[in-house]
C-alpha cells in the first residue's frame, strides 16, 4: 500500500488530498475478509460539465480514472439473525 497526495483546485483555492493506492485484489480481500459481499465495482466517469471548466483534467480522467468505489453488502454473522 502506498500513500499518495494530489492537489485539487477548488473554488479558487487548492486542497491537498491524500489517499492510499493498493492493488484491487487487496482492497477486495479486505472487504470480503471483514464479512462483506461485493455487489458492484464502480468506476465513476468525469461529469460532462467538467469538460468546459477543466478540459485537461476531464480528458485525463477519461483515459485514467481517478476513483474506484465498491458497493458492499454486510452479511449477517453466522448464528446471529439479521
């Protein structure tokens, strides 16, 4: 797992955003080991409204997506009714 940082330009200012980058298999294993079922893997696309305001960022995010989300479902523990 690698800690990374990115600078986001928001409302005329800048914000440093830090995040962990790790292989998808490790992310999925952490979720399933914690008792979740992965219902869906979601790779959000940049909003079309972003194209005019930040065309370079929009083009880059079309080629290299910046986010990954997991839709998880928590399973009831064995022996305990939900």
